[in-house]
């Protein structure tokens, strides 16, 4: 691969062209932007101008990527089929570049001590993909000492999306990458409190996902899949595969 093919614009267009057609979006960021926002134990060991991307799955991923994937694969491994599908999609990016140039870290990857290898919500925020709302974004600390988990909201999909991981290009530096703030679509303190209350207290009803109007949300089939306990998804997967074969 030539030096021109490893230039930031080519890397970005290649990653986007591969993933966008199957229901994903990619947003570039510099490793330094991420590292300055996280504790030292979560910092990624690359120069600050190293180019990386956060990958999100849109509501279309289920139809465009997941269902075709499970129809092609046996999905008999130990991982959840969604995780297997994400590993497959990320591998397609790695194959487009020389071995070792692109490193992928999935949202489900952990160190031996169970610490996440990457904080995808922070990566999504610094990349301008989705605003990561935390307790500190609400005035007056209404929760006191209670632990409140943050949640990301996408300007188009609200909460109907997922941050799937990052792709890091070890030898691609992009010092001039313009920084874009994530759209602050939950703009009032009262609505932010409502969002975080919904997410922390009633996340199972998914109402936090509709905290703002959305352009697209999960299909009923996709909702059913994610509401089904992982141990019970095999039967549902077999039903999907059978249906797809008759379409």
C-alpha cells in the first residue's frame, strides 16, 4: 500500500465506505482527545495525533449486517452472535490495510482485571458522534452520593444506537483533524435529569432512548432480539434464519 493510500482522507473514506452500507457510522478522532478525558489507566498508548475512529451501529445494522451474517455463519462459538458479527465487520476494515496497521478494540473487550479496554462513550463524545451525558451535566447534584451511570444520545437516533468500538491506525497521524463537539440535543438540566433517571432506574423499558425525537429506531424484531436473554436467543436466531431463507 502506498503512502498516499495511508493518508488520513483515504483511511477515512475506506472505513466509511465499507461500514456505512451495512448500517454503521464512523467518526474520526485523535487519540490525544480521548486520553485527555480519561484516567491514566484507560489511556491508549499512541501519540496524541494518531488517527482513530469510533464505530456506531445504527438501527439499520440489524437488517443490513446482523441478519445476513447469521444466515451465512453457524454462530456456534462461545460469543454472543452480535459480538461475532461486530468482529467480522471490523475485520473487513483490517483486511484493507497492511497487517498490523489497523488495531480494533471492541466495546465488549476487557483486561484480565475486568477493566474495559476502551471507554466507547468517551470516544463517541470526543469524536462528535454522540453527547455523553453524565451526572455532572445536571445542576445541583440531585442524586447526592448515589452512583449515576452516564448515557450517550445521538442527534439522529436518540438512544436507538450502540457504540461498538474503535479502530486505531497506528502509523497515521492527523494533527490538523478539526475537532467537532457532539450535538447537545438534551439541552436543559431538567431533561438531562429525566434522561439519567430513566437510564439508571428503568433502562429495561427503553424510554430513555426516546428522550428526544428520533429519525429511526429499532424494528420490532430487533427489539425482541435484544429483550430476549442471551441464553434464549438461539431459538430466535433459528427462526430468523428460516424466515430469511423463504424471502
